[in-house]
């Protein structure tokens, strides 16, 4: 687990350091903006808060996977590749990284087992090792700070799921919890 999490973090860092061709690849910010505007379960004040935060985060124009989690990478121990590139976009990598933190803070065995083929406790450990490598969070205090900073971005990933299940009280509750970190 640790070896793969480290390799996956390095893959993500390399992807996130790659400028995207904005003429060819869609904007993740625009995708999120459309989702926010379309969700009738959000109040106008919630939409405003989400949009204000979304547009306050610098759009770096870097490549992002759009569905970044360990289940979307394969390896033969010599070559590591991303798969499931249907949400590939450009934007700020923090929104991409939100997926891992959503899984850690919102997931459970029911969600993790069929999607990632590991239990939730293992997903959490994977996320912690990933964060240590990606962010250099080499102490419990640094890891806790990364977790706190990533909560708004985890909420944006939950919005993607909420768009698929717009009346999910569970997703909506998590989005609202994450908004308290904005």
C-alpha cells in the first residue's frame, strides 16, 4: 500500500505540473460552476459561497485527472499509467486532490469496496501516505493541516457526486460540512 501510494502521489505531482492545452481540454472550474448553478438543493447563499470560493482559487491551467484516486492507476511495476480519463481537464490541482480527501472523510466500506477494492480504513491509510508524499506532510501536525486545508476541495468533489444524485441528503450534508472550511 505504501509503495503504491507513494508512486501514485508522484504520478499526480507530475500530472499536476503539466500545463494543459486550454484550446483542447475543458475547464474543471467551468464544470464545477455549471454543477453549482444547476443544483436546486443548494440555497442561493450556498451557491454564492461556493462560486466565490471556486473563483478565488487560482486557475493554474495545469492538467488534472478529474477522478483522482488509486483505482484509476495501473502499473506493471515499470510503467505507471492513469486510466479512466473521461473527466480529464485543466485547472487547479487542489480540486483534483479533493477526491482523495473526500474518500477519506466521507467514504465508508460500502463506497470503498466496490469502487477501490479496498476497505475504508485502507483508503484512509492510502490517503495519508499519499498526502505525506505529495505535500511533504511528514509529521502528524503537518498531515492534520493538509487535511484541514483540503476539506473545501473535498466538498467540491462531493458536488460532482451530488449532481449525479441531487437529492442525496448524505452528499448534501458533506458539501455543507466542507463549506464551513471556506
